[in-house]
């Protein structure tokens, strides 16, 4: 065993150290991104679990369909991100109120959301409505 064996071993060791120093930051960044994704998924699952809609009332009077629902969960919801489907279609124009105030967008727990849609923007003789929150929690009621 001469210098060539020791030199080759040293060169291989330096190559392994360089490879590890290049690979470690990449693997660490991937692990951080994975951990962030897991935390985001868990947060979304918790928000979905804490979201509930109750006391949904649907009325179709005076050329206007009105849907009223109460936020029965512990999560604050966005009135703008709550979707109303009437017989599977989303009406073009709607008026939204939270606890009787038309300018509010935040739908807090134990508050009522009212969505009013003109009958001209609806299919003829609607049979059912579906209210879907931003977290995917939905309820369906007959008209």
C-alpha cells in the first residue's frame, strides 16, 4: 500500500463530503416544505371539523328566493366565499346580509347569513338549494 491507495481514499472521502454538503440542504428544504404542507392540511381539517351550518330556511316569495342559515360552528366564515347553488347552478346576482347588515363580509358563529336572489336569475321552478361554505361544508334544502 503506497501513496496511491491513501490518495485514492482521500479523494473518495472528499467526494463523499462534497456530495453530502450539496444534498443535505436540498433534502432539508424538501422536508421543510413537506412539514408545512402537513400543517396546512391539518389546519384545513380542523377548520372543516369546526364548521357547521344549521337552521337553513328557504322562501320563494315576491319574485325573490331567500336563503337564511345560521353559523352553528366555532369557525368564522366569509359570506363572500359561501356559495349558493340553485338546482345545481350558481345565480349570477345575489344580495348578501350578515345579521341584517348588507356591508358585512365576516360571518361569525351564531350569526345568520341571508342570501337573496331575484327569480329572474334562477331556473324555472327551482326545487332545491345547496349552501356551501369556504371549507366545503354543505347543506341542501328543498324550496
